[in-house]
C-alpha cells in the first residue's frame, strides 16, 4: 500500500549510487536489472523521469546536516524514500521516519548498529572491505592464518548477518578514494556480496563514471559486463532462500566477532571449508543438525538450555571446540570493522586445531585448485540440491577446478554469467563423486542434485 503497483518491493530493489543528475543518464539503465537509485544530489526532472521508468529513487542524507529538513525537501520533489547514511541518533532517525510518513526509510549504518533481528525490510551498512587478493606494502601477496593467499572479502560478515533472518541485506562500501577500478574488480565486488545472498550497492569511481557518461567504448563494454553479472544473480532468487551447507557450525554473537571482517568465517572461506554460522542467540539442536564439529566462540554467553544442546551434541558423537579468549570481547565499534593485526595473527592456532579435527575428506563438499578464489556452499531446505558459488579474485581465468561431493547427488550443472547451464560429467571413486570445471573467469555456480 506504500508504493504504487508498478514499483518493485524493497526485497527486490537492486540498488546503485547514481552519480549523475540529468534525466538522459537513465538511458544507461535500459535492459539493466538496476531498479533503485541512491541520489546524493537530485533534480525534479531526474526524479520524474525515473518514476516514468518505474524506478525507486532514494535520497541519501548524511549525518552532517539537518536530516529532517533534508528529508522534507527530498520528499517534496517526489522521491520514493530516504536513505540515512552514517551514525544518526535514534531520535533523529525516528523524526525522519515520521516526516516520511508512509515512505520507506533505509538506514546505512555502522556494523555495530545494524538492527539484527528487526522487522526492517532492508538492513545495510556502508562499512566494508574492498574485495580482492591482499597485497603487502612491498607488493607481495599476503598470506593468511591458513597459509593460503589471503583474500579480503565481506563474505564472512554477510553470512553472519544473514543467519539472523530474511531481511534484504545491502553492503554499500564505495571504491577506495582516488583509485581507478578495473572492470574485473567491479565484477568481483558484485559477486563477493551476491554469493552470500546480499547486494552490493553499486558505486562507480570518478574516472569510470566520467568515461561512462561520455559513452566511451571501453566503459560501455565494462558497464554491460557489470549489469550482466547483476542480472545473473537477480535471475536466481532461489539462491537467497537456501541455507548455509557445512559439517562445521560456528556459534558466535554477531554483535561481537561475527560482524568483523577477517575473522573465523573468512579464515574458513579462504580454505574452502563449508561452515554454518549460528548466532549464539539462535542456538538450538535443529540449528546444528547434521554437523560434525561445533566451534563455540561465545561460551560465556550461553543459556542453560543452550549448554544442554551442546552437551547432547557431544554425547551423540559430535566434536565441540571453543574459541580463544580474544573473541570474548571482540566486536565492531564506531569505524572499526576488521580484526587488528594481533587478533588476525592469533587465528593460526585456532585454524590448526580446527583443521586437525576435520580433515578435508570430511568437509562434505571439497574444492581443489582454487587458491585465488572464495567459495560459498548452500543447500536447499529439503537437502536435495547443493549450490557451490565460486568467485575468482585474480586477473586471469582459473582452469581445471575439481569439486567433490557426496555420492547421493547424481546430477551436476555448471551455471555461468557467460552462458546457459552445462551438464557436467560426474566421476566416481572411493573418495566420492566429483566433477571438473575447465575454466572460471570471474564467477561460476555448480548445482548438484540428488
């Protein structure tokens, strides 16, 4: 009742920070999945032209000015709703919501203030790492606690937040300042969020925006690749409804270490160990059904009934590990949303213990030749379909990737942004069933079915 029938609902909004204020710029959205524009500056002509296209237009208001006056001004022009970006007092956010009436108000806040478990249709943050292979100051590739090449990624954080519920999740970090971003890097950022069921709020660096505004051929080519990848993920809404697959459950309080990038979930992703994030507040026997190892990072916060859940898990043959003391008080504060150097280095013994308790053959789903990749493994509610997402963060295609999975899955299909589904030949051995993927450019998805 809040939005006209032709306008998509919030769960279907595909957002982009729009750097232009002229109506002609909207021509770039022809055949694009982008349907939601975030505007820091706007004109009545642009808002009207966007409305004719059935687009959602959100005015972005920062915390530096009079938010209530800015909201009234934007709504008078006819925007669909408001985005509050930054740290706002609760009283200010409530006043803006009253001023907006029935219009939606989205908050892009710090990680420490995300309204986890709320009824908000969209929760979002402007805090995020810029995904990619981490490089040392001397140009060398940085290694992580696992010994593998470390990849800066938001996937662990996003998976921890999504474990709370079904709200649409936006991560709205912008390109590093004074940096020219290649087309491949934009694709990596989009996929980094999408494989974890979130949406990156598309934001263009100044150089690319200028070239695209002038319709330069190379910029137009990269724009088509960007929108094609967004269309790829938007064309599979069922992936966002699937739950995390894994033989390891990671129990943590998202308001502490779960909201930090570079932590346990990212460490496990770097070694392609499928894991199931479980918020400490939602720990039940059902939440850890089917796992072999439970890693408890928040033992001090468990209730008596939750402690019993873990005792029953051990009595049934499961392995219980507890995290190191550094995790007890860790968490995002203000602009801090990544582990510091000392915390990062202390992950090494935790990884060694976890790896010894769960050899690769017991992962359930195993990947090989994927050192420059991050993966996420999802499973359907009936356990009959597994989806394995792959994102390649290197500047070259990865070839001859192997995927192993349980024998009761009989069909495998490769799905890529470049083409339609391709049936893969399954090989079977004493180690299980597997397929080989010849080449992955930026991302690919393997669907295996019983």
